[in-house]
């Protein structure tokens, strides 16, 4: 981390740097927590280096985040939202007023104001957390209304296009560059028999049945900061995947990531079972805020979003395993395979309980 003092000198940061340490458990970017002494007051910031292997258009990612953060700040101040500064990511500009600093290696760095007295969780511990986080995602989505979808760049083309991900999986299977497919035939069969699932949402988009909106695209629990004292959902973070998409992705990813009692790294798939009280809480939190925004086909396909996002993540983990772990950070050789098996177990649980989940969705839409 010897390069960090040079990096932070390029931003409008004041005071003396006291410490810098690795922060968070994300799979993609390099993130650090900075502690400054500003005239005797401790002030924290988040420094992050964008992973350009994943985000190949860093300028577009930066512009998207800057646009959205400024839009939310202005909108919420004008509408009198309380505690506004803790409800959006505050970008610290560079010395020349830009949203990111580009170093000599063409790496993109950005700094955000740390949101004090906030906490994030990887796994939902109680229904109230699901309710609060889901409501925060809904309010974030409502906050984006009025910002034209054409203004936001598609930074990862086909990010949640399940058909394209399915094609990539089949190509990785055919090439088998790491000679790994012989040990994963049950997982391969699991994917292949569900190929029809890959076409449902994309078909609705192409037919114009569901609208394209600006959506987060990665609505896991850890991407919402909760108030450390009250537990209220405060701020949606990790906006790198923010781009045009459908609300079905965001709702589906909440179901996927909130409802399992264990993380996607859990190797014991017998522990991967849907928690129906958590699903009910997240549906109440999300749909109570956003149901008026939904068009009829979005309402009908909410559960499809959950199937879609769980299946696509399992495919992505399995594909990365077959390709030699080139996308996600891994801690051991079979890490991505463990993640894939975890997601497939969750999808099976969704399939087994889909009627009960649909009844919950319907109740929340009608409330």
C-alpha cells in the first residue's frame, strides 16, 4: 500500500493521513479505509481502485456514478429527505475537479466519504434487516426516476443476459481449457436441463412488455448500509454495475442474496434453504414502496426475476471455474465450484417453494 499516499494527494482531501487498510469483502475492486486527522477530528474515507479486467470502460463507470450521485443528492435535498448526506455516496473530487484520478498505469481511483455509524451484513440475520435493506433499494430506485435511462452507459454489455451467459458456459464447456469438466458432470447436467429459463426475461424485454430502467444490478444485502443504532436502511453502495436493465434483476437478486441463511461461499449445500420469513419481509419492504411504479408484466414476472438471477449466478460461477477462475477472486482452487453448487441448491429450493413465494408477492402487491 506504499502507493496510497501519492494517490490520495490527487484528491481534495485535507488533514493528515493516519492510516490506510484494506476494507470490505468484495470480489472485484481493491478497497481501502482511510483515516484522516482534520484539526483534531477523525474523518474517514473510502479509497477504491476500479478493476478494469471486469469494468473495461472505466470512464463510463465513473460518469454513471457521478451522474447518479449528483442526481440523488439534488433530488433528495429538494424534497426534504432527512439526513441526506448519509443516504447517497458522496464523491470526493480530484484536485482538478474530476470524479476519478487516473494514475501512470492508467488505473482509475476514486474516493467516497465514509458514512459514519453505518453497518453492512453479508447474510440476513433477521427479517427486519431484509425489510430495511429492500426498502432502501426501492427508495434508491424511486430516487432515480426523472433521470433519463439514455443518459446512463451500459458499462458491461449483456451483464444479466442469461442467454449470453448460457452461450459462454457452453463455450467454456467445449474448450475446457483447465480440464475441469470431468469432475462437474452433475452441475453441467443441472444447467443444461434448464436452458429454457435463459429466454424468459430477455424475450419480455425484446417484446417491449417490460421497460428498461436505470437499475443497480447487484442488490445483495452487503450493498446497503444500515444505521448502526436504529437498523434503518440508509445508503445503497457499490454502484459500478449501475446501468440500464429491468427491475426484475434487482428484485430477483434480493431474493437470491437475502433468502439463504448462509453466504454463497458455503460449501455445505444442505444449509442452503430459503427462509420464507425473510422473503416476506423483503417483499413487504420493496413492494410497499415501489408497487405503484411497476407495469403489469413486471408484477407478473417478479418471481421469474428470482429464478433468473439465481440461475445466472450459478452459471457464472461454474463458467469461471471451467475457465480457470479468471473473473472472481478465489481463495482456493474449487472456490467457484463451491459457489456454483451453492447457487444451484438455492435454485432448487426456489423451484420447490415457488407457489408459496408467489402468494407472498401477490399479497404484498395487493396490500
